[in-house]
């Protein structure tokens, strides 16, 4: 059963389901105090790229250039043509608290493969990317366990644990701070800071974890999207540049909770057709309510892979 079908059942049963507010820029749930907590909790610590960086990456995408030095090639790679080795690093407290069972790690890889093969419903796109777990390790370190983006703890943990080259996905699971669910590096930063490369997620966001409603594994789906070169759907707000993907409608600000598809249109007028794609993996909605990468996102990630990560 697809996530879209499951979501339809949840929406029918939901009480106080979120809808657009008067500004149309995010969902609300009336006086439900949990909304504030949800909005704070669905934090993504991936840095916002500068305008110059966005422009440079857009130029590369439009030119369809391959990896500097002759590797890779232009155009969209075929579905399933890239298998990404995954190294999973479970970081625990000094006492060993915060462990993640092998079964949950296996389930997390399955969620990634389901999302990136377009098996989640709606107009989900089958992308070039598949994920294969090749290594798991566990480390007890109190400082690393509560790391935050850009911290010494993050730098030290990655320097000690990261494996593989530009094509290897390193996932770090920890009880991260700042109320975040995760963060990631963009592919264009690998050349200058290879040891920083990877994805960090909150322990408990894996399938079956305790971070409900963000415990179905789509924090990793979202952050891996950044690792492959995708921006948030609300990147740039109501602007023509937006997230640099033509087939994702402009979005003014993050959407939270589970708005009904088509119920939020935060960027209006002829210049900005289409309602917010709240079901897109690169927004901030609940795990159960996101199920799509667009064809344009698959194409952009394909070009970014060939340019920065392909062998």
C-alpha cells in the first residue's frame, strides 16, 4: 500500500487537521498547542546556500556538465543506475543509551529505497538512486551524541568515523541538539571539506523510533535529498528562482503537520501557478504526509551526482 493511500485514511480520521492560515504560508490547527512543538521539532539544520552558490549550481545544471576532470555526463541518469554505498554510524551516549537496533537500520535503508524508487504513491518519480548498506558501527561518546551543526563535536565525529569517497553516503544517528531532526551537506562542498560530507539524523526518527510523527524514516529521505543537491521546496520563497526545480510550485514558507494536498497555495498569481506540494519530501510536513520527489528533482539530483559525486 502506498503512503498516499495510507495518508488518505489518516486524513479522514484526523481531528483538527491542519489547513492554510490567513497568510497561506503554513498549516495551523486552531488552538492545538502541539502545532508549536511540531513546527519547532521539524527543524532541518542544513544551511541555506548563498545566492552565488545557487546561481553557480544552476549554471552547471543547465549546462548539463559532467564531473570536472572528465567524469560523469550530462542529462538525466536512468532510474536505478546508481547504487550508493551507505555507512551507518550509530552514536550513543557514554553509557550506551541511544542505540539503534540493526532491524531499524535495515528498515531505514528500505524506506530510502522505497522513496527514491517512487513506490510511495501519487506522482512520485523513480530516481536513479538506490541505497545499499555496506557498514554499521556504534560509538559511545557523550559530546558527539548531542552534536549540533558546525560544532566541534560534529567535526570530530565525522573525522573519526566517515568512510568512502564522494559517492559514499555516511549517515550519523545521534540525539542531536537545537530541536533539529537532521542536517546534511550539499554535493558541491565535498571537494573542499570531504571529511564533513554526510547526513546527520535524530535518533528516533528511523522507522519505529520515538520521534512521532517523524518516526517513519523520512527525515533521512529529506536530508539525503540535500546530500544529492536538492533544496527545500520553499527555498527563495515566492520567487522565480525558488528551489531551482521547474516542476515544483513556489512555496512561501515551510508547511507543517498534514495539510490536505492542494489546500495550501502560499504563492499566488499567474507567475506562481500551482498549490504548495506539501506531499514533497523536501517540505517540512509529517512523515506520513510526504511521499514524492518530482521528475525535475530527480533530474537535478542526477546532474548534481554526475557533476560532484559520480566516479
